[in-house]
C-alpha cells in the first residue's frame, strides 16, 4: 500500500510532484552521463597522449644515448686508423710465428686494450688487415676467416666514414667499422663490437608489460627486437615502411588487435625505431577508472533521486494541501481545514482566493437556506390558508348529511376528529412534528373520511419500535399518502378496503410504508404522480399530493430520500416514504 502511494506521487501522469521528480531525474541522469563520458574520453586521450609522449621521449633518449656511444667509437676509430703502430703493423711483411710478429701483436694489442679501457659497452675491438693479419681484444674469438665473411665484404665496399652492421648468430651484436687507408689505399679495417646487453638495456622501453619495440636499419635488418614479439618479421618491415608517410604515431589494428604505433627515425644512424603498445593494456587503467566512475555516478544518481523526491515533495506540499482543501469542500464541507498555507508565492495567492471563495459560498448557502426556510414557511401558511374553506366545506356537508338522517352519536366522533385535525393543521405553525403526532392526525382524518363510504375503511398501523414515534418528520407528510390510498385506491374498489401503515427503521433511515388493496395503478399513472405536466395530482383534502411530499423531502435531504411507489393494477398499491432519522422534537 505504501509503495502504491509513492508510485502515485511520482507518477508523471497523476501529479505535479511526479513531473518535477521525473524531469529533475532525467536532467540529472543526462548530466551525470555526459560528465562521466567526457571525463572518461578525456582521460583516455590523456593516457594515449602521455603514453605517446613517454615512449617517444624514451626512444629519443635511447637514440641519444646510443648516438653518444657511437660518436665515442667514431673518435676511437680515428685514433686507431691514425696510430703509427697500427699502420706499421699492417704494412709490415712479417710472418706469423716469428719473433717480430709476436712483438707487433703485443704492441697493437696493448694499444687496443688502452683504447677500450673503461668502455664497458664495447665487447671487442679488432684490427684486420687485408694481408690477413688479424688482431683483436675482447670476445668472441676472431681469426683470419673473418676476411671472407659478408661483413668484411660490406665494410670494404662501403665508402662511408663509418659503417654499421648487425651481426646475428651466436654473437648478436652491432658492429661499427671503418676502413684503414694508407696513401689513399685500403689496407684494412678497424671493428668495434657493441655489447648486446648494452643494446637491450638502452631499448628496453616498456610502458606496458606486453609492449614491443623494434629497431630496424636502412637495409630492413633488425638491430633490436624483443623476445615477446608475436608478430612476423615482414609485418614489422611493412609497418615500418608505412609509418614513413603516416607520421610519428597512429592507432592500427594488427592481427585483429589494436596497437598504438610510435615511430622515430634517428638522424645519426638512420635507424627506425617502432614501438607497439597494445591499446587493451594501455587503457586497462582507464577501464578500471571508468568502472569506478560508473559506480560513483550510480551512487550519486541514487542520492540525487532521493534528494529530488524530497525537494519535489517540499515544492508541491502546499499544492497537495490546497487539493485536500478543495476535495474537502467538494464533499459539502464549508469549513476549511486547520492547516493554512502561509507562503507568498502563487500557491499562497491561490489559497487566499480559494479561501475567499469558500467564505463567500458559505455566506450565500446560508442565505439560500434562510430563504428556502422562509419559502417553506410561506408555502405552509398558504396551504393552511387554503385548507380551511375547502375542508370545512366538506366536513360541514358530512355533518349536515348525518344530522339529516338521524341524530346518532357519530356526529360527536366526527366533530371531535374535526376539531383535533384543525387544531393540528391550522394551529401549529412548525414545519416538523413527531411521528406520533403525525399518526394522530392521520387517525383523525380517517375517522372523518370513513363516514363518507358505505363500506367501512379498515386502517391498520404497525410500529416496529415505539421509540420511532419520537422521531421528527415533516408535517402533513403521511396524511396525503393515506388520503391518496383512500380516495384513489379503496373508494373505487368493489370490495372492502384495507389500508396498512407500517413504521420501521432500515439502513439508518425512517421508513413509512402505506399499502392498500385497491385497484392499483399502471406505470403511466405512477409517473403522472411525480410529473406536474401530466395532470393534476393534488388531493381534494389538502391540495398537496404525492409529488408535493416527495419534492419537500428531496429539497431538504437529497435524492436518497423521498416517496417511492410500487403498484400492480387490480391488486395493490404500496407507497414508501424514506426519511432520515431525526431524533428529538426541536424545530429546524
């Protein structure tokens, strides 16, 4: 039941509070969704930009660090190729296994050791003469067979000042070399091998654990590649060529997986560095933050829902009060509720206008009530004035008729009943009297009327509860019904007449039932009793008929009360009067 009431309050089709609640909730929801989405997208782009900047800076720093080492090696190359000991040794004609050869080897190795001293990033230095003399310091081992390798061919054919070569196999390293020339002729080469661990350390750039970094030279040889690479070699080479025209960063889908690709080409070495960062890993933190934002947004929205419900309730409280007052007045209560609306806004102004209207309506109703009462009293006075000549004429005719026939005691009974009836009708100006008094007048009327007919009139009165006799009823409410039963029911019947009056209480109403065994009425005749346009329905006794009694009761107490007729032709007629229970004898 409580849930139904809340649902009714917040229903946008049934209350202003519901409209305010729904509108405020929708605006808040749209605002929260918009702010959350903007924050999430901003964070996502920020993370991508930060990752790009971080990786690009790391690549640049790695390149600069490598370039510094390569520049140092370039200086060492210059020292080596210009050293007299190196030149003399390569130009010497000594043979191996001779004393002079051992002396030369000792001198040049001491020189090379001094050159690379404290250079931890250099794993080996070698001087190789075209005359098949080979001298080296470091590892791995080197002999004259190196002269016939592709590396030597590449170094001898290159005219550059220094040449870089990626050596693969058991010794994965970078070799930088330079020709040794004498009299403008090449007599050998000097080689410096960079430590492979040093290379790995420089290019170990990983913003996420599953990131991959590749260093590719101009011949599409891999200078460095990670161990966790799951991409094919040709895919990386093709991507490296595409990045030349795409720019420094791009988001691409490779093997059905999205990557942030960052590219940088070294001006010093000409090598290209490609960093591939999986978007899923890169944005994993943003996903967690997104979930947190969603949870916070839901909690905030729920709090705002409850707050909006309270705010809308407070905003429409006076409207609900004004509605209750209007419903109270619509039920016929002219007294406003004790709770007043003291606000100065439009609702407060409406309340003041409504209050003034109710007070004016109450004043008008009281005036109408007074006017109706005066009208009823005037009508009753007119009816009392009309009854005197008419009834006296008939009564005197009856007395005259009885006196002419014989001087019997019945004249005394008629005269006494006449006196009682006229005293009650003409002497009492009150509109209400007790049911006991009304029945007394009915008996007086029957005592008079029974001498007009040959057949006796049998009237039975049944009272369910003697206390009902003390209830107040309208004056002359029952007499016209009995008169109608005698004149139009019993008098026209061919057999002895019977009038049965029953007094009882039902559904908190006073019920007066008058039944006769006369010739009855058709439905058209019953309708004529209540329709002034279908003929005169007033009785000969009082000038008031069934319709008059019905209208008096309905005018005072409404439609549930009045006169109700039920009849079957040639059988019976039953008239029921429904009247409210009015205890006491005070007048209205």
